[in-house]
C-alpha cells in the first residue's frame, strides 16, 4: 500500500532574482501569481538541511486555479543566498519543468524575443503508439530547462526527473507514493541538441500520473542510457533550479513512520514552517527517492 499522498501540490523552483523570474513564468508563460510567502525573521532551517532559512517566494498557478493542477513555488533564498546551477540533462534529479501550450510558436517567439537560450527550434517528438507532438526546450533566466509542448491547452504539464534505474524509480513512485502508471518509453535514440547535449543520445522513460488519477499532472522518470547520468541530484535547498516536489498528505506523522519503516531517507522528522504574514504555518517533511532526489510531504493547516 502506498503512503497517504493525495496529490502532487507544487514544484519548488529556486531563482536568483524573483522579479526577473516572475516576469518569465507569469508574463511569458502565462501563470498567475496568487500567493506570496515571505517569512520574517529567519527561522530554523533544519527541515531543509540548513542552519537557518528565509525566503521570498510567489506561488503561481495556471488557468485551472490554485491546487487544481501543479503550482510553481518560485523562490528566491534570502538566508542563505542562492548557490550553484540548475540540473542539466546528464544530472540525476529534477531536470525539466514541462508546460503544455496551445500556441507553441507564439510562446517560443516570446522566449526568443526575451533573449533567452533555446535548444534548437520546435520539433516533432512522441512515443510509440501515440501521435507526435511539437516541442522545444528553452531555459528560464537562471538556466533551468523548461520544455514547451503543444497539446491544445495551457497549463503546467509535467516534471522530468533523471533516474539511474527507471524500473526501480517507477516502483518507488507508484508503490510508495501512489502515482499511477501511464505508459513507458522504450530505449530511443534522438538528437542530443533537444536536451542541450552534443551528438546523438539514447534514453528510456516511464510516465506516471498524479495520485488523483485525473491527468492533472504527470512525472517523466527519464533514464539516460547514452551517455549515462554523470551528476548527482541537487544537494542543497538553496541550489538554483528545481530542488523539491511537494505532495499533500492528511497525516504527516503516519506517513513519516511509514517512510522510515520502508527505509526511505528523511532529512528530519516533520517540522513546522512559518510561511509569512497572513499565512498559517504548515508542517513539512523532506525525504529522498532512491537516487537522492528530494521530495516533500506537506500537511495543510487544519
């Protein structure tokens, strides 16, 4: 039996300049900034693996509204300040944030006009048994990979996670966390340029649906076969790019005990986090998947 995850809630994107990144995700990609979290003063950072923690962040959602799909926790660290770089395709862990768009050429044109990096032009892509779609990977202002996929709607679609063993990862996300199997991608060769790599590459992947089972959000568990993964997941909560994917639970203590019993590494026991003026505190727990990619359980205020 999986633990008591009800849905994927948000993906954390760490940035170096909140206003600059807000302009990208809001003005170029069309998300709505709904809630600002800005706790003051700094608080105990043990839940994040830090001595102290203080941030300024916006929660952004797509047209479905807050909580209907996956929201983006766009966060600029104040204490400590941001470090490192976003993950690349050859790193394990959170690598690409996927957006479904109804007019790929228009969105791509806005990204180009803004002077941001793109990995080639929009191209046809697909998996065996389904019709091809047009897609392209671009970079956000800090260099994090964002994939734009034309599918006739505008919303946050998926997060791609680099894994070292796709079968092991699929078992963890379905059997432990309750994501639902959708389809698999057999080993496929493709131009490396599409993911910012040189030459031709080979990869395989498993796609799993949000625990709600409604298609509200999808994970792409991607194993790079050639070249194999060469970098670790993001190792610090203040590293630029995606660091954690947050999941809702109604009983964080029960799920913490369950994760520990299964041998899953948790950074700390559940901790209470202050979210800033006008926002109730919440309880959170950071833990790792089999490759060390950080995930988070959140128990909403009652």
